[in-house]
C-alpha cells in the first residue's frame, strides 16, 4: 500500500454517515465541495460489513453483494442501532458494538479520502436532528475510533441548509440577496428530519424541528419486501420467508426495484428459491398504495411541526427536498400538493448533506487561522462570515422530588426547540438535615417517537458545611451553547460552596465506549494498514475545580478555534460529574436514580403535561402526546416552600431602608 502523504495544510472534510449509504466530501482551495469516490468510482459507499473467518473485514459494495450468499456474516444498517447499549454482534470470536461498526465505516471513507488529499485529522460528521445526547456521543466516539483527532458534528437538515445558502454544485458561494424561511424535508435511508430554517446571506438559523428516528427509505423497502414475499410464497407454494438466503436476496432486489420505480412505471423482479426461478411484475401504482400510510405519516409530521410553531404554508418561502428517499415520485407529489408550491430540487439528494458538513468544516477552519487551511483567502473570508444557529431537539433538565409524596418527576430547565445558546437558573432545596452531599441527576427528554428519558449524568456538590438544615437552598444553572457543550453549575446559597462542570462531546465520552487497543487493530477494514488509535478517553468520572457561580451572558456564536476549544478538566473535591453510559436510559414509568433535591422556586416554571409528564415547549405543546397547554398541570411549588417564600417577603418588607436620610439643617 502506498504511503499516505502528509500535508501541513488542513482540509475541510465532511462525512455523511448514513443508514444505507455513507459518503465523504471536502472543499478544494476555491471552497467548492468535492465528493470523494470509493474504489469503484462510486460517490457513496453502502453501509454494509462482511465478516469472514480469518480474513479482513470487507466494507461497502462487495459486502452488500455477498449478503445474498452469506447473510449470517453480513451486517447492514448499523446506524439504526446507535444508542442501543445492549445491541452487540458476536462474529469470529469477537464482540462488536454499533460504535465499532460505525468506526469501521468512517475509517473506510477516510482511507479513500486520504489517498486523495493526505492525512486527515479533523472532520465534521452529520447526525439526525432527532438524535439524543447519547447517540451523538457515540457518533463522536466512532470518529475518534476511526483515527480522527477532532470530531465536530452538525445536524443533517442544518448541513443541507448550509449547502443551499452557500451554493449548489458548480455555483458555490452564490450570494443570496434576500432573506427567506425554508422547510428542509430530509428523508434519508433510515431517518426523517424536518427543520424550519430562516436564512440570510450570512446566517442559517433553525427555528424549530421535528421528524422520526425510524422512518426512512428502508421502511418503504420493507413494505415492498412484505408484498413480494407473499407473492413469491404463492408462486413457489412454500414459506419462502423462513429461508434467510431468500430473504437476503429479496432485500437486495427490492432496493433496486424501489430505485427503478422512481424512473419507470413498471419493473420485473426475479428471485430464486430451491433452484427454481420466477419473475414477478410490479407497478408503481401498487408500490404507492402499499406505502401510502408512510407517506401520510410524513404529511402529518410536517403539519404538526407547522402547527406547533403557529405557522401556515404562507410563512414558508420554499420547500427544500434532500435525502435519497425524497426522489420517490410519491413523496414529491405529496409535498407539492400539501404545500401548494413548486419544490426546490436544486441540491443533490445524495450529496448535499456531506457537502454541507464540508462547508461547516470550512467555517471552523476559517476561524482557526488562515495559514493552516488549504482554502484561498476569498473562500476563507466568505466562510468566516457565515454562521449557523440551531435549537435543541430534546429537553434538558433534572429529576426532582415533590413535597407531597416524594415522587421523582422530570423537571426540564431547557425545553425542546429552545434557541441556542440558552441558559436557565432555578432554586431547589435539600430534603433532609445534615446533608453532606447533593446529587443532581441530569436528564434528557425523549421525542415524539422515542419516549425514553436518558440519564446524562449526576452533578454532585460535596463537602458541604456541617449541620445544614432541611430546606437549604441550592441554585442550579444549566447552560447549553452552540458548541454542543452542556454546562451545569450549582451553588449552596447559605454558604460559599459552589461548583461548575462542563460537558463537551469531543472530550467527555462515556467510559463504556473505550475500546481495547489490542483488539481493534485486528478488526481493520480491508486495505487499512494504518488504523490510528484515538487519544485516551477521559475517565467516566470527571472532577472540576470549585468556582464561584456566575452568570453566563449569551454571546454571538463563533466556531470553535484552537484557543476557545475546551481543554480537559482539572481535579478538585467539590463537584463530581459522572457521564453515565447508554444503558442508564430509562423509561418514564421506571425507577430513576434518586434525587435528593426538591423544587423550591422558579423564575421560569416549566409546565408538565397531565397525561405523560413530558414538558411543554416554547409554543405550548406537549413534546410527546401533542396536547395543548390548556390541558397541562403546571409544576406545583410545595406549600411549605410557598410559606417560606411568604415569610421571606414579609421579612424583606419590614427591613429598614438602607438609604441614609439627609441631615436636617
């Protein structure tokens, strides 16, 4: 194998890690996004892996072809398993997790790119907007396992919007002279993302988002597979569904049939079973009738998003279709009828996500020193002027105990679809006297299709002063900024004990994601002789220096630079933040790690839905069951706390004025 050239210049690299296909792009010196093909000259690589005993792992087209002959040795669509802690594959005496498989696919893409542009140390990887914090952490961990030193992530709809604003293929850096609000409709192979984006020549700002984590082109394929399986069972007069080899053959044929039906009204399907071959004809009309429930689901999710933000189609200037599955005529016809306008198809459905990620990588590098980038100065200046602002797709909060029955309930400080950066502070109380430590469980809400609460970590304020009474007030501040960094601080108001902790995805990866350096090099993909190990991951338990709690004013976002990028956190003995692994995800009706604080008072109370206890967003709609706020029961402040607050206010009214009187003449 030829030695990979080393370049002192940094390339802006974007990776679209997709459910069915993945691709990699970079910017040339003029700032034009270029898709780097694989060894077959194809712009996209199938997200498929073949494991044969005693041989190197095969990734891509060859693995997909061998899936018919050896379905038990082929793994398809590992992206759909990201974030599932109990999902493992046992092959050839080794155990593989979704992070392992994602790292192998990313390493495969990097191998092809490095032969073209030299060594790659940093990259931006796209993720669905509906991904949870744990899923995002696992994607970052996969990037580190693949050998990347620095990994940044960007939501897929935002990447598509950046690609649209900065220019389409052949027309990069097209200057937009107007401000518009667009709906990004991203239907990929495994996920469906929607985002309402307000853009101007120098900014892309997400207003709100929605979608479905398990709705994509694969689901259209499954409908077709079920139909063909029934038809072939009737033809062969045998239960073909019990034969794994036939099923894998059907999966491969169905994918091609689905693509062909987007171009032709009818196509033939040929399959073999027990050395017998048969051919069926399927019409596009039949396929569309089978998939009408899926199309209706995309329509309903779209309408719900507009209703959630009190918008109609008159508020949307353009509908931007991206994602390979958006090519299907039924999708385009449905969205055109629903929106009543011409759809914007200027972007490549397959490449726009990776191109947008490359643009974002260029924005980061342009703010990290011109001399280190291959981009010419005009391109760097254009990218440096560009900024993007997003919203959080899931609520962030803590678990609290109620005064009446001591039940643990979620209390969201930053609700869903809050514009970033965001910061909220609230006061809580201890629940028993003489507490020496306060533990604050930090949680993340689910989505409409994923109702699990995720326990992100525990914020512990330790070494409290002795003899603290019950009801000691603790101020908790939660901040979420543009750089994907969650910052939590806590302060005991009746003393000087205070602490602060920052959680950065690229630094604090869950301990479970650490890999065995002795095993991973043996799992290298074919033609990969230089799989680099990621830097040592920070331990599961991180301790931070005690600092005085302070306010964090919102600042204009700028991409991370070498100077502003967070550094590993030092040690102290007042606050401990444990990054909990993915298996700590809990259902709403299951027991959550105990919280020894309770809600005392709130400047911004977060109402909860009576039916599901999920928080209401900024528009007054439940993020889970979609009930309006009029059906909600606001989070109640305990009576004892109300009485305490009343006594405090009364005492304050009777205090002598601090101003001195003017002496009489």
